C-alpha cells in the first residue's frame, strides 16, 4: 500500500511538472491567457506532496504573467505566496523570489527591508545580477525617502559591480539621474537624459524619462514647459492603465473561477448560509451596542456642555455685577470656553458629516471640491457650534459672525482648500482673517482653536 501511494504521488508530481512545461511553451508562443488557465489548473491541484520547488515555479510564473500585463496588485499576491515557498527551497530560489517581491511593493519602509535582504542573500547564493539590481534599487529607494548620503555611498561603489552588462548600466544610469535631480544637479541630469535611446525604452522607461524631465523643468522654474511633460506623463499612464484593464486575462480568471465555483457550490452552500447568518446577527448586535454606547456618550457630552453653559453664565454675570473690566472676565471664562469648544468638536466628530469632511480634506484642488457637500458640512458645523459661537461674540465683542464661524471650521479640521470653498474666499484672504482674529482673541483661546488639528 505504501509503495502504491508513493507511486501515485510520483505520478501526480510528474503530471504537474508536464503541465508546467506546457504552460511555459504557451508563454513562449505569447498565449498568456491559455498559459494562465493551465497554471490555475496546476495551482488548484497542488497538495502537501508537491515539492516546494514546483510550487514556487507555478506561483512565481502566475505572478510574472500578471506583472507583464501591468497588474501589480495581483502579481504582488502571487509573488508574496512564492516568496513564502521559496524560503523553504534554498538561497537561490529565495534570492529570485525576493527580487520579484520588490518589483511590486510600493511601501518605502517595506521595500528597504526586502531589498537589503535580497542583496545579502543574492551575495551568499552567488546571484550576481540580482545582487546588483537589488543594490541599484536600494539606492533608488533611499533617494525617494530623501536619504541622499546612503544613496551616494551605494552609487559610488556600483560601477565595478555593474561591469559591462547593458541592462544593469541602463538601470544604474536611471538611478544616478534620479540622484542628480534630487541633488538639484539639473545640468548633469539633462546630459544623462540626452544620452538615452528613447526608442529602446518600454512604457515604464518612457514614463520615468518624462517624470525626470518634468522634475527638472519644475526645479528650474520653467512651469510652462513642465506642463507639456505633464501631458506626456498622463498619456503614458493612460496607456498603462488601458493595458492593465485588458479583459483577456480577466476573462480567463473569470472562466476558471466560475468552474471552481460550480465544483464547490454544493458542499459550501450550507457553510456560506451559516456564516452569513452569523455575520448578520453579529452586525445587528454590534450596531446596537455601538449605537447605545454612542448615545450614552453624546448624552454625557451634552450634560457637560450644559454645566459649562451655566458656569460661563455665572462667571460673566458675577463679573458684570462687580463692574470688572471685560478683559478680566475673559481670563476667568477662557478655560470654560476652551473646554466647551472641545466638547462640541467631539460631538461633531461622531456625526456622519465628519466622515464626508475627511474625504473632502484629501483633495488639494479647490475647483475639484463639491460645493454642495461643503455647504452640508458647513450647516452641520453651524448647528453644532451655534451656542459656543454666540458665547465668543458675547465675550469678545470685536468678533464678527464670520470670524466665529471661521474659528469653528478650523477647529473641527477643515483643510485650507475646503475652508476656502466654504467661505468663497482665497487662501490669502483667510490668512488675513486669521491674523485679525488673533488681535481680537486672548492668546490661550486663539492657540486652542488654531493650534489643534482634528
């Protein structure tokens, strides 16, 4: 029985190996959709008896197909799986897997870690090409985060490592150009760009070239010519996006997924219904608990605001009866006013309108901001801060209605762009208003409002 089991496992692995060879043949014939179908079938048939080396080849090949079609997110998923398997296969596999993973990572902190590891393991395994590419890209990553000293140290020692390899020379030249631009050595950067053979560049190469030219023009203050390069950048990005949205591979994925779904549907439907029921009940329970907690917190905040209203009224009345100068009244009431502002902001942050404000704050172009949405948020601020705005005007007579409203929207976290749309004023006009408000408010109240970000 044992020998029969071993024979079956060997036969299964041989079939997987042959399937992988067929997929490689299809890729060489530029039939990537057929190759992907073949690879999906192989991935679905992998089990614990399949050698890690075969698993790695299948997973990394699927990732490579996605990467070649500019589908970086999907490529990253498979490169991540392939790396986990490669760590069990030996340094040679791990070196290549780490490099593939670096191709699809966008987070600077993570890519620094992976590139250093790739460089070290490639050196140990004797993978010279991967070691040098990791070093070049490590310098590029340092440039992106502004660590020019580390980048310079790596680039200084790279000529010997690159040798006569034409691909490595091109990669090194690109990174050196980025270093020169980052160091504001624009003349030298332009010399390197002029030496490039544009015809040999792929879409990513051309995109990088135009971005460098754009950065040089901006750095030298030639904004009109920079706009021309901006148009070229957008054009190439649109081409890449159109390729990444190609339906060919997506259709292959859908067909294979549909096939698997039909095979698994009968045995999974009960589990799915059960999970859905649990999720729905949990969601209702969570929503109910969250709502009760939120209502309790809002009641507590409102009670605190009512107590502060009474305290502010008492302080103001007592000082008015004693004919105390207004500036002394303001000093006594300042802590209560600041606390009342804080409590109102906390209530405002619990409303759905605050989520819409955070989304609008992400936009840096005032013309792209929805004025209707800004108006709705502004009405929410007025409704929440009407009482405290009235207090500010009463305590500090120099403050106008627009002044106290501006204080409120800044305090709850309006960006300068959203505030500009809300007031229908330029950013310069709002800066002047802020300067005038500083003359009208006590320093402690002014700092509390304008020194806090929501």
